[in-house]
């Protein structure tokens, strides 16, 4: 098959499985001899920040000498983006080979009466198989939506991370923070440590309860533990008090402020991985080197994370953390794609709040233009109301290419209820962006509201 034939087949598969849960997927994985168990796994859930946290942790591990498989979603331009090793996405040729191998197993499953996997399940199977064939040291699986019923929840990780809990996908996950937190907490496994960014809201009690019932050590990270030192034209400099270590002179590329939160989650996760490897080696009589060679033997037994001597970070470990954070790049997360032009994938109320705080802190006096598109199933009134607290010189409303896109006239009316700024609408992204960027001189253009918008803009070559 050609690359395009493989992609067309994948994209033709229904998004959701015939039945919720992981029972059907596990049947296929049994036939495949469970490639998802080929190496230690980190499992990441949350409303926002999952992908960034995955990539920060990947970058740190890569600096430490590891090969890391990463499965994220959604993709912005090509499905290949969902499957990567370190900072390289799966090539077109590798995708063809992995697709054909996966299809052989699915054909066997179908003959046994097992249902065809959904789109997301299919991508997960391909990722698991690819990572096994690539012989990576770690795999980081990001949930697609929720956690409890997510396809990725077939994994038994060595570490779980929950980034945030906010109101998104309410039609599937519930319409309260507590309900959504219960779905995210569904990734917590017995005895598996959990790192969680505690926002001191209704979700915290839910996460704590799930962790306690599972006997899983819970490591909370919160806002008071980090402090922004300064921001420059290229970086945001900050410090982090992890509870065990105080990190100074941490830097990330100049981006949204919320990326500091995702960065410290990754740092805390890396600390725990180092400590688990150290404990594991001690329990098995091995020596921990700067790059511990991982094997099934090392991780099959339960690792005692209770009382005992902890690993002490070396200068090399701290250098790896600093280098990993600074080198991480993640498209469309307050990405400057051209001078004064930024794209951010904020697409729900929590993410828009974080986006606005970044503008208020990093761009307080600059003249700003907003380029906005949104999905009709989002609470876009709340998003727009918060955006209108920012003084935009002009608001350009467009419709992205897709069935989920909201009607531009309805979105325009919503903006007019909250803003006195000039509002211009376009049904076509290309025409709208051409108009908007023609106004960029001293002003700054911010494109936000949907990952579909972000992907469409990248596809245009902006």
C-alpha cells in the first residue's frame, strides 16, 4: 500500500469503538503478544498540558541518553505526528510498514469475531508495535480523552501523571469538575506512583481518594513551588522547589506561562523515575549508572517506594533537566511562527484562561489582534467573555474546515456582546489570515480557539 492509502484507511475508521472500554482492545493485544508491555511506560492524563508534559519529560530523558517512544494526540497536519521516538516523528515509510503489520493482527482478530478497533485504538496499536520494534527504553502514552475508558488505559505504567482537570468534553466525561476528575483518575493503578498538578479545587479530593484506594503514592505539585524569575526575548527563567531539591536557573523557550507548570510536572516525574530505578537496582543487587540499561527483569517486580534510601541527583542529572527543558519544542503552544505572529492551541475555558494570563503578563502594553475560530461543541461563550477582558485592536473571526466548526455569524454575535473592538469575519481561513497578517506591523497577532485552527494554519505554511 502507498502512504496515502494507509492514511486514508486510518482516517476512514470511526473515531469511537463500538463498545466503550478496553475489553475488545485487550483481545487484539493478546493476539499481538502485548507490545505495550515491551518496556517501562509512563501514562499521562489531564484536560490541558498533557502533550507538553510528555514532550518535556521526553526531552529530559533524551538528554540523559534514553530513547523514548511518545504517543500523543491530536495531530495538527499529519497522523505521523502522533507517534514519535525522541524528537523524530514516524517516517512515511515506517508508518506504511507498521500499518501493514498491524493490519495482519487485526485480520486475525476479525476472523476470531473480534471487532475492528476504532481510529484511536488503531493508532494506539500502531504506536505500541512501532515502539516495540524500535526497542525504546521508555514509552510515554498520552490519553486521548478522559482516562478510565480510554484505549491507552490498557497499560500498566511505572508512573502516572495527571496534569489538570477542567471542563472539556463534558458530553462524554460529565459536566462537573468532580465527574471529570473521576474519569482522569481512572488511570491510577494499584501501587503505581502518581504525579498531579494540584490547583486546590474540587478535583484534588477526587484524585487523593482514588490514589488512596489504589495504594498509589501521590506526589502533588502546585503553583507555590515555582517562581518566574524573568522573561527575555527568547526564554522564561524560573525556579522550582520540588520538595527534595531546589532548582534554580531553569529555562524554557519563551512561550505561554502555563508551560512552567508542565515543565515542573516533567521534572518531578524524572526525579521519581530516577529514584525508582535506583531502588530497583538496589533491590536486585545492580549498580545504577548515569544511563541505566532497562529490561523486563528490572521492572517486573514491585518496586518498594516506601522507607529507604533515596537517590541523590547528580550535577549531570540536573544538567540533563536544564538542557531538556530548554530544548523542548511543541508546535502551536504559544508558538511564534513569524515575527509578532503567535499560534496557540487553547480550545477550552481553562486553556483560554491560561492564554489570557500569558498575554496580560508578557504582552501587557502591546497592540494586539485576535484571530479566532472555535468548535460548536465548546463553551465558547465563556471563552469569548474571558478573551474580551483583553484589549484587542481588532478581532478576526474565521471558520476552520470541519463539521465541528462553529458558525462565524453566531461567534461574531457573541463577541459583540462582550467587546467594543472592531470585528471582521471570514468563512475562509486563508483569506482571513491574509487579511489579519497584513495588519501586523507594530501590532501582535494571536491565533487561538481550536487545535483545528492551529493545524489548518500550519498546513497553509504560515
